C-alpha cells in the first residue's frame, strides 16, 4: 500500500468529516448563513486535526522506530490533501459578511 487516504487511515475521521460537510450543505440550502460560517471554521479546524492524525498515524503506526521509519518512507501524503484543503478554504471564504448600507 503506497498511500493512505482519510478513509483507509481512520473510518471515524472520514465519517465525521463527511458529516460536517453534509451539515454545511444543509445550512447553505436553508439559508442559515451564520451557522454555515461557524461550520466552515469547524471544518477547517477538523481538517487540520484530521491531517495531523493521518500524519502521526503514518509515522507512529507500530510504535517501533525502525519499522515506523520504513513505513513513513513508503507512505506519502499525496496531492489529494492539497485539493481537500483548497476545498475547505473555498467553503470558508464562500460566504462573507455583507456590510449594511445606511
């Protein structure tokens, strides 16, 4: 196995990530912009936590320094993480606060 994605590393991280995304879609369609904005910040924090979780799981899978070093050389973080974080930032900056005209 040359690469691990979020689903292969931890199924619960994957399910929670898609749960947050589905809540964001629901908030967007029912026009709850304040909840959508808070959910976008939650998604950003959760994505950083998920990335760190995957990184540390790759580097500390067996608890043995030699084996973990060989595993870390074999498994690499791929371009999908970049696309994932670009999507998170698009969601984060998609709704901005509108200034009221007086």
